[in-house]
């Protein structure tokens, strides 16, 4: 049974066309082919379902690994920050020093700190506005018969496996 769902579907459509050509008469041969086609479909559907479950479980494993790695990265960044701060404190206390080819020193820089953005004058603020469609309200309105320009309800079919 190396038929794909596409092949099974095409065979089924051919059988339906053949039955229609016989004006609905179902010969024993056609009945047998329909049973084989249905059995192949069921076998293939079970195999697909198995692969879907396996891939979903693998995605869950990947999500958990991502969370674990993100936590590890955060922990590493905390260690890096503590070590850098310790070096800065040592340099502030002892001054610049050299070990081998590495020179440990401080570089002066400036950073703007803002305590409350709302208290800034307008010329020092940038306003960012993003617009998004409220799809929940649009769906309610469309279902009530209201016409909204450039919108429509699209019926889709999602796979349901019980």
C-alpha cells in the first residue's frame, strides 16, 4: 500500500466517474474496488495521524528545550554581568593593569537615563502608533449582517481527530 492520499483520492474519483457512467449501477468489481480504496484511505489516515502526533510531541520537546536553553542563557548573562562588575570594581580600586597581552582598563561613555517619559517636552518624544484589526468585533458585526468594507467571513476547515 504505497498509495498517497492524493493517489487514493484520484482512484476514488475515477471509481465515482465509472459508477456515474454506468448510471449508478454498482458491479461487484466496482464494489470490491471501493472497499479496497476505503481500506487504503483508513490505513493512510491512521499513518498520517500517527505522524501528526509524533511531530506535535517533538514540537513540545523542542519548546521545552528552548525554555531550558533560554533559562541557561539568562543564567550565563547574570554570571557575565557579575564578573564584569567585579572587574570594574577592581580597576576602579587598583587602576588599569596588564596581564600578558590583555590590558584591563575602563572606557568612559555616556548613556541617557529617563525617569519619566511622560514629563518630557514633546520635541523630545517619539510617538509610535500601531493599528490592528479587531477581528473579534468584526466577526460579530459580519455575523449580524453588517457590511464592512474590505472584510468577509471565510469558511475554513480544520482537521479534527477524536
